């Protein structure tokens, strides 16, 4: 059925006549965009073989989005997994563990399963978000089997200060979320510029009917800085820093003695620091990049009996990532551009929830002594990429990466991509390669308590886990009709020794290799300007993700996902955006003994009105028609109001 669908639709897209004459009065809707993440070199999105998307700062502002979660899930092939009280990223059926989130191309420390990372990444200082769908292991190594999300921070443009306030209210109970943000840009001062972005978010508890909470509540603060020095027009030094502080609670229940239900409070205290120094030099036909960075993640997690106030369990965690990467790109003749690079990345994961037996220590928390251990892993890699213009119509990009570490066997990840453009408005694309992922320290050695759908459960590692490996391919057809752009892609991945969460008992989850998994599907999208002020986009994703041994569907994935957006720019300095995300056949496991399949649609609306030259008022509604589902962490309609001023 899937093969027949793409074979039927692809020729239709390719053969449909161009209608450019009908759109000559419209402004260009699909301007050529340049993406860096897919190849680590600047390349037009129309030329790059990979399936890519770019979210601009203007699009972020049009939705009044403050975090990555509020903007990311309307793209083809991208979804948010909502079961278990989590709101986590999924790309082409691969959950958050398989997708690497970068900031300016650098890894960030996070909990090994980035279930809450979408809410931790603020967008006030983000110039654009580049998304690569499909395995990127040939350039980025492990943890990129699903794809890459790269948040690129703003460079200095002009001297300005922007203040913004946003308040969100859950209509059912009147619970609120308050967000304040400030951004400062010094503008270019001779050879130096400086930017700063800071924000603070405080949200109330959104309660379910049983007294547990939909997701963590509390406070979260960010401070990000960027200092840029440009000694010559070809050279740039950039020093960046980032700090995150998070103090949240999450209410749940657990079974006590004699089966008595005990109300619990999971208190989470997280701190993240990131420092990086980057050097870029561009000469005719050559580009050099050297980046060094260091990141720290520190975590305290307490389980508290809400009735007695007694601390029943506490966890301490500490992780660091240090990295050094150098890359050189050079044109060879008129047909080739060669990129060679290397990376060295030592990582430390240390905690009381880790039982590796190495670096054992003890820590006193709330009057109790806990023991823990650590995992040290040194990663190193070399990679090479060739961009070969075979002819004016053909571009081939081939890449190969060698990864090694002190804990796992070395791995080679090849990839090849082809773009064929028989005419300027028609493109055929193909990608094939391999991916891999090594078990994280958490998956190997963890032993801690977590909340899933309001219940406290034990989460266990598995020291017998094997690395995961995948093979993949995708084929695409892209067509432009004047200012309209359409695309259809078929993708397929086969994963060996896939690691997944398995319920061993009603209160116990363990990581296990589930054997082989097949993940395949179809992505389609179209963008169309309806007039000079009105534009429309639509995309659809079909996903078939199954355990090859049992032929059962993999959990936490929707069979169908449809996203659409209608945008209107009025002449009176106001704009409106209406967008919808519909999930059909979302298959998940609320607990150890139950499986469920849900269908839901979330409508969202946002208005922005300019109040003079430098001020604007924003009002909107998330989940406009009040869809509520406690298993999927959908609390109902949330009304939003915001104010922005430029000083």
C-alpha cells in the first residue's frame, strides 16, 4: 500500500504543469534558503539531498513560541510523544533518544532520555532552527539515527533591547504560567559585538482528576550570552555561555505497604552550564572551523510523601561533556568540495542512581546516605565528505565517519545522497546509509524512581544491552509551481537490537533490546500563497513502526499525523496565525497491562497587533477546542496574552 501510494503520487507531482504565470503578482513565497546542519557546509535547501526544514525567527515570533516544544511539531515527520506525562521529540518514528539536539552545532548535556528537553530550550535568542530528518550518523555519530535539531543563536544586528511578557491560563481551573524575557544586542562596535538573552518562567500545577499533575510545575530560568570578535572580514571568534536553572515538582502516587496508595511529590532541581569558544575563518575556496566547549549538568531529585513530608528517596546526578572539533572544507577544482574533520569528546556521568561499580562514592541527602558510581567514556571520531557536482543536473554527496570509544567497539557510518534536477522547478532526491547508537550510561546502569502517568515506578538499567545499528534509505520528489512548493518522500529504516522500555511488572520498567524494528512511512507537504497577505501550508505523515519479531506496532507513535497552518498579514499592522496538528491512531501503553489507541486534534490561534513602531500586543489560545486527555498530558484550552516592547 505504501509503495503504491508513493509510486502513484510521485509521477503526479513531477508531471503537473508549472503555473508560474498565475502567480506573477504575488511576492515570492518559497525563497531559496541555505542550511548548514545537513552537510556542515552552507548549501541551498533545494540542492541538499537530505530531508530538511528551517524554522525562522519570524515564524517563531508569529506563533509567540517561547520554547522548542511550542514550534517543532508542525513539521512533516516530526511529532511530540505525549504518553507517560512526557512531552518528548520524535522524528520519523524515532523517539527522543535517537535525535540529537544541538546549539550552534554543539552537544548539550541533558538527561539521557530527553523527555523534558523541549520545555528547557528557550527561543528568545534563536535566529533559526535547522531540522534534518533521517540518520545523520555519517557526520554526527551516535544518537543521530532519527535526525538532528540544531538551534542557531542570533548574531548581533543592531543596538536594541527587547522586553517581553507572556501569561498563559488554563481555562478549566485558572492555573497560570508566567514568562518574562529580556534580550539585548549591542550592535557592532568596531570589531566587537555582544548579545544577551534572559528569561524566567513560573507555572502553576495543572491537576488531573486524581490529584496528580499533568507535567512538572515550578520555575525555570535561562541566561545566554554571546561575545563576538571579528579581527578581519574573514575571521570570527565567538565566546558563548549559557546557564539553566530549574526547580520543579510533579505529583504522583505509589503503592505502599499492604497496597495502600501513597501520594508523592517528585522534586527536581537541575542546573546546566555551557561554555564554548569558536573560531571561523573563510578564504576563497576554503573554510576552517575549530570549536571547543564544556558543559555541566547537575541534578537533585527527591521523592517525598505528600502527607507526612518524609523524604522516601533522593538522587544526585552529575554529568559533563567536553568537546573539541576541527573541520576544514576546501574546493578541489570546479566539481568537488571536500570536508574533513575530527572530534574528541570525553563524557562523565556520575550519580547515586548509577550502579556501574566504577568511581564509587557516597553522598548524604536529607539525613540519609546514598551510594553511587560513575561512567567515563572517551569518544573520538574522524569524518570525510565529498560534494561532487557530477553535471549541471546531478549533485552527489558522500560521507563516511569512523567512531571509536574506550567502552564500545569502533563503528563506520557511510552515507550517500543524490539530487537530480532535470529542470529548475523539479528535483529527485535519494539518500542511503547506516546509523548507530551505543547504550547510554542510564540505560546500562540506572536504578531510580520516576513518575509515569501519575504513578511512581522503578526504572532499571540493563548491563547486557547491545549497541543499536540501522540501515536506511529515502526517496523524494520536489516540485515548484511558481510560488507553490510541494514534496513527497518515502523513508525506510531497519534497526537491529533496538532498545526500548519494557514493563516487567506493574511498578517496574527496564531497558531491553527488542530485536529488529522496521520504521517506514511517507511524508508529503505543500506550501501555497493564497494572496499577497494570506498563505497556507499542509503536511501529512504516514508511519508504520513495528517490532519485526512480533509484528506488533511500536508504542508512542501515531499512524497518521496532519499539520496545517493559515497565516494572514493585515495592512493595519496586525497578523493572525491559525494552525492545527491532528494525530490519528496514536498507540501507547499507559501502564504495564494496558494498551490504547487515541485520535486527537489540537487547534491553535495567535493574533499580534502592532502598538506603534516598537510595541506589540499578542493574544492567543492553545488547544482552542478544549481537548482534554489525562493519559496524553492534554489539560485543555490555554489562553495566552503577551506584550513586547523594543527599547
